[in-house]
């Protein structure tokens, strides 16, 4: 038993040691795939598509026939009152009637059903792109926050060396006792920054968890995806925005409504066939009759409907034009922000970051030689930290804009 217990404990320890290695790393594409699989809004749109496709089967079909059952010419007075077989005119009738709406109306109903299918398919694409966009933004937010954590980790290692340098200065008779306090204050400041950063990481992971579930707890791996698209490509594709694609089916549905209203001015018809049973002394009969709609008052009935449906079509066209203008404005604003951030990042890489590092090196050299106080070195290190943080923030914001532009343009894959 003791041997078995030790074996179990040993196996458990081995699994615990292997757990980090067995954990699956979460790439950007993995997050998008998991989000699509889990998103209830995508499932809802898929059900909508199935529903309208089912409706399309019956669209434009003839209505169900009607069963006709009754009696005709039953006397209600005299010696044959209420008799069904005494008078030669009395008949018991059974038959069938079929309404036949005009062909234009049935064709318009089919067109409307096709437009509904196209609309729901466009809405599904919008939902899928929205899920991918929001999941991608959540992954990127966590990715860049973890870059900030890595930056603080490197500063912590550097701080330990820096604290040793401060103590060495004091041992050599240079500096003052307050230097150690200042060094500890900087360490406390970095600890506060780390606490705030861990809070932001927890929030970002919670946002990602909402979209992909337990996989959000896995470590991120891989670089940020290259989502940037050329400005001219984006401008050329502004009309391909998925939200604009919905207007095509909406316009087609409105045209079908106009066609249905116009079809009401053309008569439909119906046919009825009856078998009529008379008394035993008389022969049975059959009847065949046709009825026709008479749209004689189109000015007060059908024409107002046609005007209303035409105005609805014009409204949809105008709304599409307004949305094109809105998305064009959004595109130009985001392109302007992206260009500005790109220039700022380049300036940080070529000027600000090298200058910040040079200032740190000069301040440390001056402190070690006793020519400068410790405060100058601490301020230089803080300035370098803020510059590095700003670099990460700008890269995060620019990549988020690239992601929004990518999906704004209706792109499906990075």
C-alpha cells in the first residue's frame, strides 16, 4: 500500500510538473475559431436562414383548394317545406374550389422570399465578422498588456542591479543615505504600476473569456497578426462593407413589394366544380363556375399601396447612401489616426527611445562618478519607462485600428 501510495503521489507530481508544458497556447486564429464555434448570435442567424429557406418552398404556390359542402334551393313553406328530396330544384352539393392569384403576384411573392434569404445570409456574415472583430480586439488587448508585463519584468531585474549599485556607492562613501530610500520608492512605484497592469490583464482576460470560454486562460502565443491593408484598397472597398451588403436584399424585397402592389390591379380568378345530388325522382347535376376579381377602384385602393411601397423603396436607397457617407467618414478618420500613429511609432523607434536610453546611461554614469545626484538617474529611468509604455500603447492602438479597418472592409481572414 505504501508503495502504491508513493507511486500515485509521484504520478500526480509528474502531471503537475508537466501541466504547463501540456497547456495549449492560444494563437490569434485559435481565438477566432473558438469564438465562431461558441457565438450564440451566429447560431441564431443560422436558424433564421433555415426558417426563411423553409418559407421559400411555399412562396408563390397556389393557395390550398377549398371543399364546398351545402344545400341549395331548400323550400321553407308549403307542403314540401324543409324537404331535401321533394322539390326538383333542391340539391345537396359537394365540390371543390381553387383560388388562382395572378401569376405576377405569385412571382413577386417568390422574389420577396428570395430577398429574405439573401438578407438573412448577409446578416449572418455581419454577425460572423462582428464576432471575429471583437474577439480579435480582445486577444490583441491582452497581447499588448502582456508585453507591458514583460517590460516591467525586465525593469524589476534591472532594479535589483540598480539597488546593488546604490549600496555600492554608499559603501564607497559617495551619495547619501536618502538614496536607498529613493531607490525603494521607485521599486514601490513599479509595484503599483504592476498591480494596475495585473488588474487590466484580468479585465482583458475576462473579456476574452466571454467570447471563447475556458481557453481564455491559456497563455497567448505568436505575434500580433498583420491586419493592415493599403489605404487605397480600403477606400476602393468602402462600398463592400457588410452592413451595406444588406441593402441589396432589402431593395430587392421592396421592389417585390411594389410588384405585388401593382399585381393587385390585375385580376385573379377562381374555379369551382360541384356535384349536386337531387331527390330520387330527379337526375343529379354537376356545376362548373369561374369567378374573377374586379379591381375597378384602383385609384382609392391599389394605387395608394403602390405609392407607399415605392416610397419605401426610395427610403431604403436613401438610407444606403447615408450609410455609405457614414462609413466613408469613419474610414477616413481611422486612416488619419493610423497614419499619425505610424509616424509617432517610427519617431519613437528612431528618436525618442534611443534618446531615453542615452539619457539613462549618461545619468547613471554621472551618478556612479559622483557628478550627479541619484534623482537624475531615477527621473531618466522613469522617462524611459513611460516612453516604452507609450510605444506599446501606440502599437496596440494602431493594431486595433488595423483590425477594425480589416473587418470594416468585409475581409474574412487576416
